[in-house]
C-alpha cells in the first residue's frame, strides 16, 4: 500500500495479481482498492472506477471492515477518477459519500484530509465559492494533524485562489508565497507550478503586471513534464491573459496556443483547463478584429464544454457568441439565446430546489394565496 504511488503501477499490479487470495476473503477490499489506485495512476479511469466500486462492495458486505476506512478511501478514488473524466458534480457526490462513511476512530486517518481538500477543490471549480471556503476553514482547524504535504500545499493554493476572488489580495499573496516556500523547500515541482500560477493570476488582478509575469515565468522554469504537464495549461493560459491585458497580441496568442497544444496531448483529460484556454484564444482574435478566427475558436470550445457539461463555461461562450450572430444570422442568434436560457435555468436549478426544500409548505401556501 505504501509503495503503490512510488513505483511503476504495472509492477504493483503484477504483484497484486500474484497474491493467492480466495474470492470470499475480506482482504479483497484492500486488494481491489490498490488495483484501483494502480489503474488511476495509469490513467485507465474506467478500470480504476471498477475496482474502487468492488472495494466498496466488499466493505458493504463485511461490516467489520468499516474500521479500516478502506471504503472512504475508495470513494476518494472514485471521486478523483470521475473528476478527471470531467464530471465535477458526480465527483463531489462521491467525495461527500466518502466523508460520510469515514470512521474517526478507525485506520487510515489521513483519508479524511484528502477527502476534505478534494471536496473544497470541486466546490470551487463548480463556482460554489462560499461552500468551498467553509470546507477549507474546517480543514485548517486540523492543520497540526495533517501529515500529507500534498494536502497542505493544496490548501495554501486553494485558499490563495479563493481569497483572490474575494478581492482580499494581500492575504491571497501571503498564502501563495508561503505555499511556494514550502513547495520549493520540499522539491515538489508540481505544487510549485500551481502556486506560482495562482500568484501570477492574483498579481494580474491588481495590475502588478511585472510581478505577475515573473511569477508565471518562474512556474515555466520548473520544466514540468510527463504526467503532470497538464498543470502548465493553466500557467500558459494565465500568461496569455496577462499579455492580453498588456495588448501584446502575438505573445498572448503564442502562450494560449501552447496551453491548447498541451491539452491536446491529454485528450479529454481535464477539459475545464483546455476550454478556458480556447475561450481566451477566441478573445485574443476578437481584440485584433479577427472575428472569423475568433468565432471558429469559440464554437470549437462550445462543442467541448457541451460534451463535458461545463455549464458555467458554456454560459460565458454563449454570451460571447450571441452579439456576433445577432446582426448576421437571426436564426442562429435565436438558437443560441434559447440555449443560453436553458443553461441559466440549469445553473439556477440547485438554488431553486434548495429554496423549495427549505421553504416547504410555507412557500406553497404563499404561491396559492398570490394566485
């Protein structure tokens, strides 16, 4: 279990397959969980999900295994697997199931910290900022008990992003720089790249553009490659946004195309980052009055966000496309407006459902009296 993340996943799988364990042995809960982790590391997400689910099933049929906390660990794996298949809502649901099934007096106590940081990340990506911040604040209370440096660095990076969006820029910069110091000290290049990227985005927001560029170039100097290269999609996208703000169209275009090129290597992996880069490239063309090129990029991005049900990104793209088509093709314009209304209603659905659940009969009575 300790070695799985540190050695070749195929070697780990071979060792697991060579174990002589009967089909009804409760040890299969751990074996299935570890196989799930191996397949996840190999980006074989369907197989990973299959084995995480089998692990949960074994625990469900063997209640004495609940103390092991293999079940919440498997739910964490299922959540991450679903996240990297671009289904944020389902990833959040699975992660919350993991939190609900966690036994505080049990084994693998670090599992709850991974579940909580994943929950906070998914909430933030779903634009549920306040809930994400509340989850993160709960996790900070456990700071002295968190053994995973990866969890801690994700906490610094996410907190910096959330504070930046709340316009608490000095605090945001403080969290990002503290995280960078810790990541660099421990030679964790992937976390350093994310933290430098976040710091660069915050400096961009407050128009400290020289500091922003230096932060983003510092991220690129770490030469991230291999399975973690996808993190540079955000770095190049932020650099493109910075150059757009400075009116450096050619540099912006180059940076955004690099982001998209890295994304193409990943196929559908982490579609949100790729679609954001494409959307900004469309902006770049529009700012240069290259409208046909811009529209082509926007519409390609629209296909991707619809494919992966990225509603917030779809709404932004529809708002860019509608004004262009209004004077050029009224039928296409009306089709886009109709779709925009549907997306808006879908985004509001959870909020409206919550109001009805909380208000219950009182709301129904008021509606009836109004009629």
